[in-house]
């Protein structure tokens, strides 16, 4: 499969400004089809689901179609798709529900590679339950998360293992299938954060062994909607807090409050858009998605090689992370420049050939520069082949330390094809 980059860009009205949006942490732009779907849902009229009138029926249909679309995107079942405002909120809800069965002596495993949205909910829930938190460490300087360490961490006391499918900072793709197999053998559940991984290639939550798989549509050309996908039978065994009049069925009982029905229509349109990329016109939507996302992953890998080569050629730029398997995500520092300074420089360089969106400083724990200046983490993701040159700043390098919630000391720079991940410490 090949991509007509001009055709793909033309589908996104926001790209008419000439910029290449390289800050996926801030969310992706929307294709015209998604914008039309959201507007069309509002124009047709909507009402709370479950009613007998037409507007309510439209909301129910939109919701069902969205569950089916997310299931196709992740390889899950529509009846196991929990929808909500964002991944962080849904993870806090599920952590609270699962922790209701935990107590002293139980253990939860989290990793130093994960975004805090897949750490803090479990740490907080464990603290309330009196359970113990154990940490899986990152191997530096490669930025790997060795799966073998989980054999030592997991025991018959382990209740849950939370792990990312891809680091939003370094792009590292851990061996999730091996990690979840170790957890399953001990009777523990696995909660896989797929927010950063999903837009970078085909997703199969069953192959990953995920009991729960979390994703965010706004990272892959959809609106701000989060989803957690699980086996419906597993969800039946979990009793979350809910309002008395709210449905007690699965997955509805996990969805607090009224769903954003028009945005759900946009999620379905985003999945259709991705399935229609390239020339994969045959097969089911799931089959077309697998083909399109595989081709997108290969396309990104080619462009990422160009990006890494360009960064490596700059003596004033230091890159971090050398994982064997990674998404098209680079973490780097520019000597003597803060992330804000690099962002301002790149933003000012837009011309007819190339534009750069403002780089954003993530809210992972910042590393303190020896000279006293705080440095934020840096990430870069490639989608479109750069047609210009990067910054030419000079000066001192930052430390690039990988701490509790990710590297510190860099400038953030992530490329956006259709979707990516987190902005600051917020999570969609």
C-alpha cells in the first residue's frame, strides 16, 4: 500500500495553514469527515439514550456504532467497549472499582516507563486498599523495559500489572505479550495503556494479552473521547460505583453521566477515515484497518529514519533511547536551549516549504539542570518527511535523565500524522 501524502493532508482542513503539526501530545487535527459527522449528529437532533423518541434512538445508534468502531480499531468486542471523556478518567474509575477487592498483602505492579495516567490511579487505589506497589524499572541508556524482570516482580499476591504498549516519551514498545503472560500465569489482570501505541500501527489487544486496553480517539484523528476495552465477561464481575437510575448493564454501568453523542459519531468517522487510507478498499473494516495501519507504520519508520539521521548529524542535539522496538518517537535535547526557546525558534521558521507547530513541554517530572534551570522532557515523532532543516541552536546539553515518570532535560517535539498522545500531564 502507498500513501498519497498530498491527498491525506487535503482531508484535514486545519493543515491548510501550511504547518506540519509535530506536537501529537496536544492532540491531532480532525479530517473533514469527522467534523461533518459531529456537525451532522447535532443537526439531526440528539437526546439522552434509552428513550422512545427519535432523537434518543439516534443517540443509541450512534453509541452502538462507536462501540463497534473502537472494537474494530483495537481487536476487541463491542460489548466490552467502555466510553468516556478520556483515558485518565476511565482508568481512575476502573482502578477504584478493582481496588474494592484488594487488601493488605495484595500487590500491584506499575512501571517507570509508563505515563502517570497508568501509574497514579493504581498507586492511589493501592494506598487506599493497603496494598503494596512494586515497580518495574527501565534499562538505560537504551530505554528498554525488560520483560524478564516481571518474573521476579509477579507473585501469587499480584492483583494487577499496569504496562504501556508504547512509551509516549521514548517510543519504546515493551514485550507486552510476554509481560501479560507472566501476569496471567499468576492469576493477575493486565491493564495495557495503548494511547500512544494505537496511532502508530495495527492493534490487536488479544495478541497483546490485555485484559484491559485503553486508547484515546483524539490521538488518531478523532475527538476527545477515551475508551477502555475488555472482555464483557470480565466486566460483568466488576461492580463500579454508579448512580441509582443509571443502567446496571455492561458496559453502560462504567460510563458515568451522559455520553457526548455527537463526539461518538466523530469517533466512528475517524475509524472509517483510517480504514480508508491508502488503497486497502477490500475486506471488513477491521481488515482494512489492519492493512492501513500496517502501511502507516512502515511509512512512519522510513520517515523516522530520516528524522533520527538529521538529529544525529547536529552536534548540538542529543537524542535519548535506543529501544529495539519503538514507535516513530524521538526524545532529544538542544544544547543551551530550553524547550520553550526551541519551540519559539521552530515556530518562527514556517515558510512555503515547511512549518513547525509549537513544541510543548510535558508535565512529567522535570529534571533539574545542574545550573539550576528546569528542563522538561522532549519527544519527537515523524510522519511527513521534513523538507527543511531543523534548529541550529548551540550551547550546553541537558542531562536527559529517565526518572520516575519519564526522561527530563529535553525539548518536546512529536510528529502528528493522525494521532498521538498526551499533552502535559493531561491524558485524553
